[in-house]
């Protein structure tokens, strides 16, 4: 199962209807928690999300609205008797802040710290790129390896059925029949998480070809000067990012408290997003990952 559970959508301060950041990506057997802001533990309860589902925690940077919920989430893991390791990824320059947040949690879970200080792969299929913000900030990208979509008519013509199909997929050939003769190449799915940044090359690289892109949309296009001052994206800039990258679905979030109604931001993004579907996220939304439709 692959889905994005939105735990919070507010930027610097929460509102009556929007909690601080927090996003759980359920990706097959993994649960990746991105930027748990203050109140994330409570939002998990409202969303029906268990701490036991989390295998990785990914911080883009150490501003409070992106990490102050970390002690509560870790404490809940201790309370629940979490048995599996949890990997915590974060910018190396935030080491002191992360250590301080982790220090208030009872040391009864297998928490493994993974600071990073440059672009590249940080775990199987998971990579980071630097963004352009007021402190060191990284976005994340998760990529599934390319695979194959089997063609039933070709399998039948080749006389391959039942357990032999699994053998063919595993070994690449069976009784003189090669996998590429009974299938088409399927591009692996791609997820990108771009938070707190001015437009930059790193954001473009993360978003490239993403099936699902989560991007900050802190300001309206009318407040582009504020966005530049604080190194954030406007809604239109998020839409432009999605269009240039050929994104399938753009999820807008990290809204400034000055906007009670984010439909304005969604409209501005849609006007610039090309063929991308645009969703203005709401707290506790569950966004199903798009179906695998793209072939190579």
C-alpha cells in the first residue's frame, strides 16, 4: 500500500484548523515520517496512524515547525514498545538541535542517527538534494526501481502460467523465454518532498518526473516579495516547478496563517502546473499514490 497521510499543513504557526507540519508516507513495508512539527503525536491519533508504522524519520531542516514534534513521536514509540530500528535522517549542521530533541526521549528504542551534508543517496532508493533556505535544508526523493508489466496474452502464447510466472520474473528467463518477450518495461514510481525553499536547482532535481510531489506553498503570488525575503515558494512557483518537472500530482502544503482559505493558492498553482493534478492538502487527508501507468 502506498499513500500519503497528511498530519499538518501549517507553516510557522498553527491555526484553529491547521496543525504544524507532519507527513507520513506509507510505502510498501516502510513508513517515512517527514518533518514532524509540534503536535504531530496527537495528529497521528486523529489520523489513525500508529507509531509502530514508522521506520524512518526525515527532517528537511531544524526550524521548529519541522522538528519540534520529534520528542513526542519518539516517546510514543517507547511507550508502544517499538521493536524495529528507526532511522533518523537530518542535515549535519542541525546536529546539536537534533541531539537536544532526542535527549529528552527515554533511550529504549533502537534509534539510528544519519546526518547528511551533501546531495546523494542516503538509504536504498532514498536520496537528498540541497534546497535554498535560511538554514541548511534538504529535500527528499524516493524512487522505486524500474520493473516489468507482464502481458497475459504473451504469457499464454509462451505456455507460462502459475508458479512459472514467478520463476520467470525472478530468473529473467524460463525454458528459452526471456522476460522482456512477455512484458513491457515499467518505470518505478517516484515521490518527492520539497519544503522551505526559494526556487532552486535542487528542487527541480527532486521534482523531476515525480508521480507525487509534496511542495510548500507558503505564500500567494501576490506576496512574492515576502516569499523571496523568507526563501519560500509562492503557489504559482510550486505550480511552475511541477509543470517543468512533468509531475503527476502536486500536493500543496505549508500554508501561511495569513490565508484562511487556501483555494486561492490552489487556483494560482493550477494556473501554472501544466498537466499536473493539484491538491491543496488539508489536515488528516489521505492521498493515495497514483496508479502505475507510465511505461518506458
